C-alpha cells in the first residue's frame, strides 16, 4: 500500500497566477512592451541567480535587502555563494559590463520578471514578486531623468490610473553626502536618548536610513535633522532644477520630499517614487533614480545611468481598481459535435479557423449537446459551431451567436458551408 503523500503548498509569500488572473497580466505586459518600444527601450533578460557579492556590493552591505531579505545559499555542487536576484539593476549593470554593451553608444534597456525578497508578506508585499525594470545606461541627464518620469506618467494615463503622485528628491554627489552624513551623525548623537535599538545600530553605518523610521517617538528627531538637500552644491542643484523644469514642461506635478532616500545605496542626484493611497500600507508603485557610480563600483568603466522599477502586483492591483476590462475568455469559437466523424471534421475545421486568426476550442470527449453548450458558454466564446450528423452529411455547420447585444442585426443562428465559415465569421465578429 502506498503511503499517503502530504499535500505540498506554495511557499509563503509566493503566489500562483491562475488562468482567470493571467489575462490581466498578459494584457498589462503587452501594453508595457508597446509603451517601452515607443521610447526606444529594448528588452534584455538576465539570470535569476547571481553571485551573492554582486548584490552585496551593488545594493550595499548595510541595506535591509542585503542584511536580511536575500534568498542566498551555497551551491552544494561547487560551493559558490549564490543569491536569487532581489532586484534587476545590479544584474543588468553586470551584464552591460561583461558584454561591453556601452562601448559605442548608450543603451536604453528593460527587464521584466520575478525578483525575490524575504520580507513579511502582506497585501502588496510578497517574497516572489515581479518588476518591470527600465534602465538608461550611459546617459548623464537631466533630460533622461525627466524623460523616464514623463514616460511613466504616460503609462499611468494609458492604464487610466487614478490617485498616483510623484515624489522627488536629490541625493547629491558622494562629497555632499559625506558632509551631510557628518552633520547627521552629530544630530543623531545629540538625540541618542530617543533612538531605538535599530537606529543606534545604524547611526554610524547608514544614518540616512535612520530617518526613514516609522517609530513615532523618533519623528521629532527625524524632522529636525539636517536635510541633505541643504548640502547640495551648485552642480547638483542645477541637475535637479533641470529635471524639475522638464517635468513642468510636460505638465507633471511633483512634491519635493527631502526625506525620500530609497532603500538601495547606489543612488546619487535624482531619486523618485510614484505613490498612491489606494493600496494600503504598500503604496509605492514605482521607485528609481540616478546611479552614476554603480558601473565603476562593479568593476566597469565609469558611466552615468538612471532607471526605475515598477512593482507589477501593485500596478495590477491599482489598475484593477480603475475597472480595467480584460478579456478572460478561453476562445472566440467553441465547436460542439456529435459522433466520431463529426469530431474529426470539427478538428479539421478548427485548424482552418486558426489559420484565419481565430482562437478556437473543439469540445473534447463525447458528451451530449446540452453539456457541450454549457461548456461553450462558460468558455466565454462569442460563437458556437455545431456539427451533428445532419450538418456533417450536408458539409455544413450551424453557427450560433452566444453573446447577442441589444440591437444586434446578425442572425442568431444560421447554417454555413464549412469552407465559408472562416471568412463569414471574420466579417461578423
Ligand atoms: P525598489 O524600490 O526596491 O527599487 O523596488 C521597486 C518596486 O518594486 C517598488 O516600488 C514596489 O512597487 C515593488 N516591490 C518592492 N518590494 C516588493 C515586495 N516585497 N512585494 C511586491 N512588490 C515589491 C528597485 O528594486 C530598484 N532596482 C529600482 C531601480 C531601477 N532603480 C534604478 N533602476
């Protein structure tokens, strides 16, 4: 006797996308690809697994992601330290360096797919989630910074999203950050009595992140902290103003948020997030910014770059709130039949209908017409084709419209010769 196998469930925070949900994903992906192509962005695909040190170096040793959210393990076969990508940027930059992608010109590229972070799951926060990651490699801006933001505004408009707003900040250059950091550490030291344990631990390693705290007891301290923005020199300010001027040209509203620091260490100058109140606690739909030092940090020739990533689950959630209508039907035409000969004729007819561009399902198995019609209806098809013994003998099929609208002048049911069906349906569907 075989022992009963204990059912396996998906991992916490990792979701299945079921057939009735995937139509929305596929429609969104198609819209996104078209949108990216219209700005000259080309797709690239990087591996899900990379050397752990790529992310430790690229994202930063003392970030939440690297300290506690990465799926890292030792490959038992060769002892390599590997990590499931927690984001795309580091891997894309690695690939650009490895393949010398920037040798004759800058590159506009994007990736789409799953990324992994071991976070506490809740609405809009998963352990496997999906990003649309867009990178402009080799561009110094500020024109391209603004172009990316304008481009995002176009996508929101195309999707009919509501209540999504832009927050903008500048993180300046490393020297400006160093000066600010020193002032900030002094401020934190002065207020050491209100700092919680995590803040005390971080105040010397990553003081900027201390200001990101949600701890109410630390808000006054955070609000009165020296602002990085006040340490920016003329060039950094000019870059920021260059971005703002172009956003104004495009009629895009933004809020300057001096507290916006982002959770990854590679940023400089422009950083931004698109946020909404419609998604509960996880309201950031998209985040990005400039990272001019990353190429060099990862061993490449210095090259400026800017990009962003959209969280697809959050974008879908928001999109569905704007009542996006997606087609969840399985097919356009459902063929019902009776008897083996009719079934074989149905299969041939279906192939010719597919040649003509229709999506076709032929009923599988031999059940009565009634239950076949039930299936036809549930499939979401527009039309059912019926081939019974009489139709087969006459070389015809009955065409039945399953979804008639008011005022529809099409005959609800008629009989057509097999070889006329594809053309006739084309003109009527
Ligand atoms: P990020 O802010 O870490 O940036 O992630 C970008 C977006 O991914 C977030 O705004 C959010 O929508 C989504 N996201 C993040 N964590 C989760 C999660 N646990 N579950 C669901 N969605 C999530 C980056 O990853 C940078 N690489 C963006 C970038 C590209 N900067 C420059 N180029």
